[in-house]
C-alpha cells in the first residue's frame, strides 16, 4: 500500500507576534520570517504565525487575521485594519480588507527548528487593492468568503472573487494572476437568475484549476478560472439536502463541509434526524449519520454531472465499535472538522476539544489526539474546530522533504504534485527510479507506458509503429553525470527566481 502525502489540519486564525519595543528586538523582527508554521501531523492542529512586519499596517496590526484559502505551497490570508479583524471581514466584507499571499515555504533554519517541525515563508506578497485606478473594477471585496485561490507547485497562482448580484442575470469574475499588477474582470451569465433564493457564500475550494463556491444551504457554483471565456455552472446539493427540505443547523459549517479529497470534489454532512421538536435526545443522536457524496461528470446525465453517494454510516455504529470506546469520548454527535486530502474515507471530527479521525465505512477510530486541540488566538469562546476554522492542507514538498516526512510514495497526491514539478526535477526523479530497476523491469515499465489500456485504435497503431526500439540502459557513471547536471539546472533556476 502506497503512503499518502503528509498533510496538516491547519488552524485558519494565526498566532500573532507583537512588535518588540527595544532596538535589538526590532532588528530581530526585521530578520524574522513573516509566516512561520509549526507543522503538527493530524489529529493535532498546525499553527501559522504572523510575524510583526507581515501586517499591512504594522503600527495597528490585525489581532485576528484569517487564512481564506490554501493551495500547493501557498496560503492566502486576509488582514483588516483596526478596529476590524480579518476573521470578521471574512464573514461580512463591509470593512476594508488586505490580501497577502504566503508562498515558497521552507523548513525553519537550524537543526533544532527542523527537529521541532517548523517551516516558514520569508516575506508575504500583498495583492493590489482594487478600485484605485480602474473605475470599472469594484472597490474592496463584496464577499471575502467568495475569494478563492488556484496555485501550482511552480509558484504561479490566481486569486479570484465571484461577485454575485442577487436577482440579476449576470455575475462578475474578478481575477488577479501572479506577475500581474492589476485585477481583471469578466462578466458571466448567472445560472441562478430565475431562482428566488439569495446566494449566501460560505467558502471556496479549488479542484485543479476549477473553483467551487458553495452556499451550504442549497448548492455550489463552479468555474474553470484558467480559461479566457469561463462558464459558471450551478450544482444543487445532493438528495434534496437544500434548506427548503431539511432543518438547517444554526452553524451549518459544523455539520456540512465541501472539500477536495483524492482529487475529486466531496460533500460531507452530518445528518441529524429531524423530528420537528428541536430534539437533542439520545434516540435522535443515535439516529444521526455521516454521509459523503462525490460530484462527477457522467455522460448519461443530461446536465453532464451527478452526485454519487460514497457512504452513509450511523454514529451508533461508530460509538459501538471498540476503537471508539477506547477513546473514552462520550456518545455525542461531534463537529465535522476535515477530510484527509488523499483518503475520502478518513474523516476528522471534534468533540469537547478532542480531534479524532474515523475510517467511516469501517466505522473505526484510526487516531485520536493525545491532548485537546489548541485553536490559537480565537476571538470567540467555545469556537468549534469546524471547516470554518481549520483547513486540510498538504505539506509543501520541500518542507516535507527537509523535515523527513516523506519518502518514496506513489499516492495520488504525489501524482498531482509530479504533474506540476519542474521538467528538470521530473527528469531527475525518473532517472533515480530507473536506476533502481533491473533492465528487464525497466523494459516492462516502458512497455506498459507505451501500451496503455488494451483498446485498439488507429492512433495507437501509429504510435507503436513509430516507437523506437527499446535500448535505454545507463551506466552508473552516465546516470550520475546526468543527475548532477539536472541538479545544477534546478538550483540555478531556483536562484534565478
């Protein structure tokens, strides 16, 4: 069984480091990284820290900034200027907000920092404030929970906001791409113009280059933001899970979650039995289930999409399992926290400040935190570790390697990363793997690559005819020379960045 790529449950509200008062500490602050992270593996919570000079206004730093989105080796943070806070303006964007991208994480300096699992970004990149030079561009952000991030492992990224005008037949997609100096605007046909319900954004997730905006009360909007002429699509929640057919919890994000796992979009919900009496009884708790659906393109569906149900498991089965009894936790319905990015069966819950991971189809607890979680720097008491306050994030590749968190693995998360690595790095990795094979195994792997699935086609016949005879064999000296050359190219390219 291949190992999954290492990941963390990242707290969305960072720690804050105050500006020191004496001159010596001032100098240290200038040298400090803007966004250090303590890398703690699940089911613990990893914490990002905001350095004293990372705030847009260091003299009046935001007490509660907020991680809006996370991508490969990249975080998007929202800051506000006092008396407003980043976490507040992420919910209600009437206050002025400043976005900062933190990318290019490295393991913390020194052996001790690496041993303690620290990573950092030297300096954050501020996103230009809109509306100053372009009157056609909306000033500020209409809804910060409609701001998403698409990023790649080579450092490129796009920040995008979907502006919805309830009751109108158009919406606006506002995009800022790394390397540009301003935002662009594209007006889109709005698929909900005929509906009589307002769109209330709860967040955004990225699946490759597609952003999925979600209103947990009734559906999702999706759009490939990489194309010049994007199209906005609407997707209802599965099995009539809309607010007009079910009772919605006071805080929907404690029981509902939209995420990406195993490279596919997932909708997860803790479903409570609604008996119309406002319940909370033991019988109603026992009837609660956790369910997951996957959104997929299906040719047989006239709309091209459908929800496929993965599982629906009662908490009664989970509570009755010996692995849950061993935790000592009570038989209470927990808060939905996160889904493992590489294994959709592994879901994390929070109960009385304890995080634990459950293989839901097997109704077994796989791991439980050895201490209560610490959602640091929270502005509210009794804040649940829901998807609003934590985020499942793959550890950046260079950090994972430096901290010794990953070895050879063929998991799907690795394949995602390999698709976006430098060509030189891919070549180097390929040579390293090839050198570990005997000639017959290597020839077999090449044959499999060229043959692919056993589906006859004229194109495959032509490809096989043009395929050169197999003669790939490197001596150890030749392979070492190639690897050293590739290593020099990679280092030179990175220094040039």
